[in-house]
C-alpha cells in the first residue's frame, strides 16, 4: 500500500490519495529532465480516433490529427520543456489532472497569454488596448498546445532525474 495512513473506509480516500500524489507529479515536471529530440511513445490516443482525427479539445473542435499506429515518434522541443515547467496540475473531482484544461500554463482564461509569458515572448496589444496576437503566433501557440498531449507522455516516459 502506497499511503497506509489513509483510511480505506473513508469517503474522501481518493481525494486524500490525490493530495499525496499531486506534489510528486509536480516535482517530476519541475525537476526531471529530457533533452529535445525524437522519442517513440505508445499512441494511447489512437483509441479516440474517428475518421482520422481525435476530439481532444474541450471546445469540441478536433485539435490534432492522431495517427492510428500503436507507436508514434514525437519531436520534443525546448518549447515543450518550458510549457511543461509552467503547467498547472491540480486535483479535480478526486483525480490528479496533469494539466488544467481551462488554465494550462498559468492563471489566464486565454492560454495564449500564459503561453507567451512562459516562453518569454511579447504580448502585443491592438489600438484598443486589447491583446492581439498575430495569426501566425496564435497558430504556433495552438500547435504547441495540441502537441503537449504527446510531449507530456514523452516526458513522463523518458525524463530522468539529473545527477547531482
């Protein structure tokens, strides 16, 4: 048993377990390292594919074309590392949610702002003083965000604790 101090009969045992696991998950994402490169991972998302695409976006749009191969290669970049270090993990309904889907990389409801902050890139404003990212920047941020499902899996699978 991983956490013998948790009363198995307790109604909130899953919340208690999640509370013990969350700091370990956060520690893994902040202290383990993975160098950018090409990594082969098991394509667990292939089971969600319909007509060549998987609905992986809370908005209902298809966010990523997912191959149906059992194994896929993922190009893991420095931008993925940076976003992983800024990911919001949380407990939601007694489960550890690796990435808060509403606020994945910070505290804004518009994740492009948090993405720009994490990547240390400028946040541009229009003449009305509202955030206005160029379409190519929005496209890049959206692409990075959709790649995170696979990037996180590559990190989880291959990252190691640095040697002292």
